[in-house]
């Protein structure tokens, strides 16, 4: 194991030949940071060379002599240790993570290498917490899953409105609701495969799937709930229905609440959180009906091995995804309404937070977010609230440092105002 401060690379992108991995590399090439030492890692040298050739068109300095290619396989411990012993931080985009992610995280802890990824597979994150959280804390290694569209906008959005409420009004937050009011983007085969893995995961019970505090260190006041449709004046009097990513985002946000509470900086003792997505009435109704009919049937069919294999073969394969033109047209906007914890006869205090991205949320902005998360560790480790290590969330790992990096030069918008 190489001394942390003497390692050859600041960061390595693991899974650089995959769809999201290659786009993350493109983002790192675009920023042209001459002080950043990084490398690409994957199983296939030929594919790695193709990625590097493409990167050289974005930054001519990224030729063979300046950007190393490392061979590593998630199923081969020795190759993982060899790569990780050379880098301070690793970005992982190799999913489904429940299949390929754990050996890499274990190797990070062995080699004292910090880790960020793009997973939205909360059953797998639960496994990491149960098995490796204490080890990561003991070695002061930051393991930070969910650093993409799952779940940075939600997690940092809630952190932002809570911090604003505390700093400006000296009040705790009692309730936050979020709506994805606008989105335009595609999906990749890897994302579809990860969703299927969550649906078919046998390591977590249905009861645990519904547990709002599955990932948290303590229980709060939120209770399990079923998807419903309703109109909400706070979001333009539009119809609110189920948001697919809420299944992971809400659990990540509640873990953040619990970790901040453990640190003595709680959002609020009565903190509650809920996510929805804005629709017109008929799409909202159709989605809700599908959730109560088609989804349960599909989940049952996926539990039958023969049918599961048949259906998986019909789904998009990993490596497929929206093209450059589609990604460039992508964008999203989330709005957060936070209510302060006040005395019964005091004036109600509420704030509205807004988070905007200007690229495809699942790929363009996800690649920005996971790369900037890694760069927080590379550039500002001593200033990070999570530098003590553990299985962390984006908000508890990076806090304001990541907010500043994401909003630099208008790359994304995170803003909050009184209502």
C-alpha cells in the first residue's frame, strides 16, 4: 500500500469504458485541470484506448504519455488492490453495483482509498452500511455512494434549505417537500439493469423496502406511505404523483438527517421529507394506476428465474444510452418547500429552494456531479464535513464544498429564498 500523499494519481475512473464512465471521463477532460493527475481503469485495454483517443479530441494533452490506462476487474482482488494502491480517490460507474460494487469498496478500505459512485441501488447501500461503515470510519476512508442524479440534487437541496433556515432564521426545519417540476432526459441500459436488480433483490424484505429509515442511523417521524395523486399550490397548483427516484432519494436524505443529528447539527427533531413529480392530471392518474397494477405483476414475474431471464434479455443492454445531441438538450428543475419548526402562535416561516441542471440529468449532470464529488476529496479533503470517514451521503460527506463546486461558473443552480 502506497502512502496516501505519495500516490501517483489523484483519481481513477473505474469502469471508464462503460456508458456513464466514458462520459465522466469526458467531463474531466472538458475542465482541463492541468494540476489533476488521473487515469482510466477497466477490463479491456482496446476499449480503454478508444476512450482515451476520444478524450484527446477534447483536450489534446490527454495523449498516451499523459493519461495512463489501468487494467482491473471487479472479480479479481489482486488487480483491484494494484490499481487502488496508486490513487487517492476512485470514481466507480460499474453497475449493477450489487453485482460488481462490493469488492471494489472492500479494496478501497484495504488500500485506504476514498470512493464515490453513481449508484441508486439502495439495498446494496444498506449492505455496505451494515458490513463496512465501522471499518471505513476506523480507517477514515470516505465511501460515498449515490453521487449522481440519485441523489445529489435531493440531498444537497434539503441540506441547502435547512442550512438557510438555520443561518437566516435560527430555526429548525420540520417539513420539506420536493417536486421535480421539469425534466428532459433519456436513460441508459445500465440504469434499466440497476432498476431490475432492485426489483429482484432477495437480500431485502418487502417490509425493509418500505422502511423510510432503512439507511438512517436512527428513526424519525416519517411513516411508510403509498403513492397517491394530489394537487399542490406550492408547485403551481399542478398534480403531484410518484417520482421514480424518490425510492432511493428519500432514504438518502433521511440518512443525511440522521448523520447530521449524530453530529449535533440536526435539520430538526421533527424533520419529515417527501418527493413527488409534477404532471398533468391524466399522466398522473395513468402512472398511479400502473404502480398499483403493472409494477406488482412485473415484480412477481421477475421472481421466476426463467421468466426473469427472458424479460432481462428484452431490456436495453448496459452501454446503451442517449446520444450527444439528446444529452445536450437535457435539463431538470427541482423545487423544495421547507417549513420551519415554530411555536403554535408564531408566524409560519417557509422557504423555497430551487435546483437546476442544464444537461441530461442521468448522464450529463450525473457525470458532472460524481466528478465534482471526487474533486472535493482531491482538492479540499481537510475542509470536508465527512473527512472522518464512513459510508456517507453526498450532503454529509461534502456539504458546502460540493455546493460551491457545482454552482461554479453557472454549471448548476442551487438557490433558496423566503416565501
